[in-house]
C-alpha cells in the first residue's frame, strides 16, 4: 500500500491530542477544595488509554510488517475509550459540568475517529497480504 503510514500518523496525532487534552483543556473540572469525583478517574483512564493508543501507533510506524496485528489490537482500546466516560466510569450528575460538556464528547469523538482509522487500516493491510 502506497500510503500505508497515513492511518498510523492520524492515530498518533489523535492520541497525542487525547494525552495532552485529558490533562489540560479536555480534562474534568478541578474542585477548589482539592477534592475530586469519579470524573477525575475517568479523565485519568482516558489519559492512560490515550498513552496506549499512542504507543501502538508508534509501533505501527516502526514495525510495518506487524501492521495488521497492531491495528486489530487498537480496536478494543478505542472501544474502551469510547465507553469509559459515562458508561464504565460515571460522571457528574449535572449535565452542565465540564466532564459532561467537554470531556465525554471529546473522548467519544477522538476515540471514534481513531477506531475508524484503525478499522480501515486493518482492513486495507489485511486485504493487501
């Protein structure tokens, strides 16, 4: 495949956006008294899942012979990232809170885009071999 690195580069960019964003502008709200709720842990798990996705994308660029297997291994990680905020880890009850208005939609959007790129990459690389 001539442009075989393009899905891996897109996934790497998306995962870097998740890593940087979940610890800054996409993260849950910070309480003034220093306490935190369950949405804090959802943000931390998104940070971890973003790191795993980023490492897999880096492996994808370094080892092109293992491309299909790496793409397939990204699929459950992306599904976990989509399900984490709100489904696997509960968020704040108020719909106007930062975790519900910013973190959850951003995580769903970014992990869904990574999931589509990984599925397309797996399909194309498996079809080539």
